[in-house]
């Protein structure tokens, strides 16, 4: 086994990245990972293994940690470092580095590889098919109406905006990509390398962004489900073409249970003028245009058909209906 093959095995990376390995890992980071192998070591032992000065090792470890090349943990009062995995490194690269410079063919491969890895890492998709999911361990756990997202923003102690890794990796549409709101100081410190990644927003700026995403047709999902007791965590603003959670929910049949739907659209046929705006907003074909015509005053239009069993409860249709013919109705026993 060559040193490069050993590195790929250590970070659990696909062999397809071999010709582009130095796009993801610097020379000194490769040496660091190979020195660590599968061990977790303190900085002084790493410096000894690599035969470099202690301060040089400390700088290398800190920069490698920020780039999701290595992980660190505290064990018995000591900070230990170990090799990270390519899945996390790839996500960071897609969000914050020049990922678009990679060949399109490789990016398409990595998109499918990453989605497959995502499904392996989150087994609660399958668990919810057999019972109630363990929402404490979910992400994107609840489908939120715009007014609920606004309430979370008003209650948030801090607001940080990050790019969406799904959108950056999938690259399937023209929707906004910097659309993930982080509200929890603890989660921000843990997942954004001490709050270095992304940018902090004022409450007013976050509210304006949330409303613009809603107008754009993005679905608000996040949590935790009991955020009013625990405090808001993370909210993503999703499209079904790029968002890994929404794609997985459709493929595995977890709609309504995960992400958890608490509302369903209700249309008043007497108010509907069959303009079709709802059909362009709904990502799940709950509203569709039929071939049959219907009279609306002096005009005939194609009839809008509504299938409530396909509704995910996101509220985008109600937000856009000019006649206010659509309202969001709570599902019994699902709304606080």
C-alpha cells in the first residue's frame, strides 16, 4: 500500500479524489495524518513523531483543526488530536474553499458519494418508519412556518449565518446558498470551530433574510422540536432538489414524521381563482394544474387541483395566495 492509499484509508476517502488529493490536503497535513495513523495524541507527542518544534506542531494542529482535517477532544484533562474523516473535510471545502474549481465530473461524483455517506450516518430515517423518531437525535426535525421562524429569531441569544453544505455540494439550482441560521452558542462553538466560520447577524437582518427566503420558495426546517424549553438551535432553508434531509425523506417515505409536519394546507374553493401561484411554490406536487378548464368570472383557466395528502405543511402556498384562499391548519395533537 502506498502512502497515498494509506492516507485515503485513514480518512475514509474515495479513491476517485487521488488525482486531486492536494486540493483537499496540504503536504504538511498529509504528513500529520500519516504520523497520527489511527492514534489520538497530545501536541508534544505529535511534535516528536513528526520531528518538528513544539510551536510548529501547535500551529499545524490548530490550522488543520480549523480546516476539518483533524479532530480534537479532551480526555482526562489533555487535548488529544486524531485524523478527521474526508466526509467532514469535504463539507468544509464545499462551503468555504474554492470547491467550484474541481472538475465538474468529480464534483458530481462527490455529490452522490456524500449523499450516500449521509444516509449511512443518519439511521433515524429508517427508525421513523417503524415508530416515533427520537427527535433529540435529529436535525431538520420540524417543518416551520415563517411566523415560527420569526419567533425563533426573536428569541435567539445569537444569530450566525452559514452556507448550506447540501446546496454547495449538490449545486442543482439557482436558490440562495448562504441559508443556514445557527442560534445556539454551544452549537456554534462546537460546529463552527469556535465561532470562526460564517458571519454574525443582527436580529433585523436575520428577519429580513428569513422573509426573503420565504418569498424565494425555500422551506424552513429546524429545531430542536422543543426549542421553547431548550432554546433555538439551527434552522435550514431548504429546496427539495439539493437538501439531503428532504431528499432522503422523499426517498424513504418519512414525509410528515421526519421532518415532522404539524400543519396541513386547507384551500377554500370559493375563494380560489386558479391563478396557479401555489403550483409553482409547492415543491411536493400537492398543488398541480389540471388540463381541465374552470370559469373564473369572465375567463377560463386551467383548474388547480389540491391533494392534501401530499402536503408537507411548510406554508409557502398560503404565503403566496393573493386571494387568501389557503390557510395552514394545525394537525391535531401536533402543535404546541
